[in-house]
C-alpha cells in the first residue's frame, strides 16, 4: 500500500484479493470517521488479460442511516488497463507530463506594463511563478531531455514576444548565467537533469530498506536481463543509451532518462557500485562472472574459465 495525504494505492495480484483488502481498510478507517470517496476511486490493471471488464465491483461498509456498518455495499468503479496514476501523476509516462507542462507554459500570461518590460523583470517573473511549479511537477515525473529543451524554447519565445529584441535569441544564451554573458533564465533542461541524477542516487541509497532493495533489484534486472551483465550506470554501460518506450514497464522511464543524461556529459557521470560484498558472500552466479570476463577479454575460453570460477 502507498499513501500520501488523501491519496492511496492498494496493490493486489487478483481482483478478489483487492476486494478483501479494500473491505478490511474500510472497516479500519470507519473507526476514525474516514470514508472513501467512491466517485474519485479508480482501479488499474497492469497485466491485461483477455476479456477484461471495464468496471469492477468493490466491497465497502454501509453508511446509510439506520444500517449496520458491518453490512456490505458494492460500488462499481472503472477499471483502466496498463496505466497507474497517483497524486494526479500518470506514473512512468514522461510524454503525458510534458504535455501538462507545455500547456501550463503556453497558457501562462505575463503581466502587461506601460512601455517595454525590462529583461530583468521578465527573468524574475519566469523564476518565481513558472520555474518552481515546473520543478515541483518534474520531481514527481521526469521528462525526456528533448522535451525539456522544447519547454526552454517555448519560454524563450514568450520572453521574446515581450522584449524589444528584433531577433529571437538563442536558447542556450538565454539560460547561461550573466557571468558567462547570458540572460540567466532558468533552464528546465538542467533542472530536469539535476532532478533525474539526484533521484536515481537517492533510490539506490535510500534510507528505507524496502525502497533500497527494490531499487537494487531493478538495477540488477537492467544489468543482467537487458544489458548483458554490464552495469548501465558506470564504465562502458553508461554510454549504451536506451529508449524509454522500448523498455516501458520494464525499467522506470526516469532511470532511462537519467542514464542518458549521465552518459551525455563530458566526461560521463557514473554511479559506481562501491558495495561488492555480494562477490565475497558468494551471491553471484558463475555465468554472470563469465560474461564480465568475456567483456574484457573476448578470447577467454568458456570451459576453462567456468571451471576456474
């Protein structure tokens, strides 16, 4: 179960289990005077089966006057396939987040002043109402580097419309600091990249063991199942870019975006796995070690190397 303020997600592997979990929670929260808003409740299925219904019935307590709260009432809620939404965010869907941000930036209206608006005032308006909201939304769901660059260009175009410049200035110059002869506008591209790298590092070193273990399982699946036992966050693996939509629902899109951002830096930014205790503990397969050896020396014979390992 995942909770944040008034939103929550209950996970289950079957509809009967989900109905049972929901009914138990209804009984628990009734003692505290809490009730589920069934008009805003939705069910999601990630592994779509054949003949999947569009609606499912969930079990709840009865809150009608004079009725026993232990009696069961059925509520029909929509069942949405291959999607997950939490805190008004479509999880693992960078394109939907980009559309939301693009609509917000396009709809933003700058205040009108008598005479030309100073560039310093325009920059302050961009840094106060626009940048914080964009940063908050990117924290919940990242977008691709190409989409972040598009948002930068939209902001620059709106700024140019307010200014008295004859030609639209370059986006890179607009986001450069004043000390580097730029206009010092906030760069959504750099904000997106910094949130991506910080988020991946936080996930892999999370203080909650369950989150940390899930992150390590995910990076292990990415390393061995997809990347031929090569760590995608360091060494030669950092330059092997992946496309989010090709690995959709396999590797988090935010991680793939982060890996591409890190590999695009000069020199590449790596997250090295400093904890190698699993090797001394024997928690590593011989085939995994053999693949790593052959990455460094392709002439290594399989038979003798496996026998030695």
